């Protein structure tokens, strides 16, 4: 199956779902970086800033980093055709962007036959979901997203800044 001249790699010749066979690919260093934002109503953001990003459940940033890291390591259990990968490194950064949004960035590294784009996206979005969970008592008007891949390196082609 093709889309814009490219082939969807998770379909076999009969058009059925299939995990990509990476056995012939070279083992190389690979990395990916993704981001996700969490936008708060202004009054909620002010309250969170005043509390040092702590809620009744504890440290929001610290908990989100742990959750995002755990999600990176378990991506293959969540996304059906992701390969289980040895994760060589995972860094999650969380910082205020403007007055009322948190920017979450997740960078992942591996040395393997396939990349870690899905792991980086999963880490960033699960960290964002954790922020939401820890803050939802303050408002259900918190918005998550967008989430996007910032870059990847290794494999056939590099993209953006990993």
C-alpha cells in the first residue's frame, strides 16, 4: 500500500498488519527527540507556579519524569508493532513556556536495528498525561498537545534535530 509514493511498512503483501522485519538492518546508534505541551487555564498556571509545581499528590515534574521514562521502556507493550529495544538513554525535560504552558521534551537513545521515535513520543505524551492527572483536581480545562517528533538520527535518513 502506498501513500504519496511511499510504502506503509507495517502491512504485508496481502495488506495485513505485520511487524517490520529488521533482521537485515545494521545495528547503529539511533536517537529521537519529541515534545508535548500541557496548557493550563491562567489561574491554574498561577496557582501551580505559586506552589512550585507541587500538588497534593506530590512533585508534578518529578512524577512526570518518572512516568515518561517508564513509558519509554514499555513502548513495545503499548504500540502493537514496536520492537522491544534496549534503551541506552532517556532524558525528559519539563519547563514553563510562557505564562500558562509546560513544554515536555523527551530524548531517547539506543544502539539497535530500528529507531526510537515511538519511544520518544510515548515518553513525552505519558509525561504530559501524568501532569494532567496530578493537576486535574484544579481544572478539567487543561489541554494536552500538540505532541510531535522534533527529530531522529540513525537509520536510512535523519530528520530534524535529535
